[in-house]
């Protein structure tokens, strides 16, 4: 499948993107919004498989990450939901697809996608929310529940270092790896494309540390109070929820999406945690493709 790359000017910055397939195929293209905040497109690269159905797939690195402009000196007042929502609008207009497109957001990407969709943006035909919470308070509460269930004193080790402010210690990172292997990606060792994203965060943690915190469950950044609960009812396009049976985005995390969005369906992938697109790639791709072909042909 052919792919083209480019940059979309976004104010003084550049948003890197890649298009797999043909934007003029007749099917609304799918824009893949990666997680974090502060990850890269690499770990969700597998969603390019959707292009085999004849629907173009657009990946991009949000500003601050990957191949887009890095801004390591910017602080919490700069990195906001509104900044990244405007970047997504800018990319849509740059690509000339405002009339018809779909959005798939994974983890933070689904949070951003839902913030985008509640505004009823022109041209949006369908939304996929993959492995995302509707509230970070619920996310943290559920992460703590999952942590306490891990064997070998993992939770106690994590708690000790969080209280001491030593989350950069080797012991803390080793305990974090145990959580990740159970609830983030159950393929060990991580696939190369997933590892590339983790390496990229380590190389420039600006966005991740500022908005989120040092890892998936110690959320102490500017987003810690974020919630979209009570606002989801304005979404007026079909929505597909994706999660894994062992996902850190638990049933409690996704329930508000199910209760508030008017047109929504949900699939739980039984052998997956936070990355069904990697852990059960063929089944996940088939399910997302089928949804899009039904709702946004």
C-alpha cells in the first residue's frame, strides 16, 4: 500500500503526517490520533491496515512529539486540549478533507477525539474511541485497583517511590514495567513499533510529563482533573468503543461513553490489554473496518 508523508504548517510549528492509501478513494479517510499526551504515531501504526479496505488512513505526530516540532521549553499553560484540538482541525483543512472524514483516537487520542466530537465539527462521519477513559479521576482510581491486585509487592513499591518523589529510580521503573506488561501491552517483549514510542517519550518527555505524569497511573500533570462526563450527549455521529479485557481503561472508565453517547457500540477484545490493535491486530482491524464501512461508507 502506497504512503506519502508531509508537514502541515500549524502557526509557527509543523505537524508531520503520513497518508496510507488514496484520499480521493471515495470513502471518508480515517485520521488516527495517538495517545499520551506525548506519545508518537509509531505504536498505533497498525491502524494503517484499515487502508486495505480502500479507505485512506492518516497518521500524524502531535506537535511536541515524534517528527513534528518539539518545544521542550513550553510549560503547562501551553500544552492544552484546545491546542491539540486546533491542531487536528488544522490538519483536516490542510489535507482538504473537511467535507468527510472519520477519527480514531487511542487512549489520550480518544479523549481528544471525544472533545473534538462534542463540538459537532463539520465533516465528521464516525468516531472510534479506543482504550480511553471519560474521566482521569476514574482512570487513576481504577489504576490503583489494578495495581493492588499485582503480585510481589508491586503496588507497595510504586507507592513508596511516589510518596518519596523518587519515580525516576530503577526500582520504580521495574515495578512500572510489571504494570505495563499486565495492563498496557501483554506482548513481551514489546513489539518494535511500541518500543519506539516509549523510547521517544524517554528522549523528550515534555508533553507526557507536563500533561500526564511519569507513567500511565501516576497522573500528576495538568490533565489530572480532566473529564468529559456530562458533555458526551452532543456527539451526533456513530461511535465505536474499543477496549481490552485486561485494559487499564476498564469498564468503569468507559461506562460514561456508553451511557451518554446516543449512537454507540462496544467491543471488548478478550486477549488484550490497552493495545488490541497490537495484541489482537487482525481481529481489531477487521472490527474497526467493518464499523467504518457500515457507518461511513
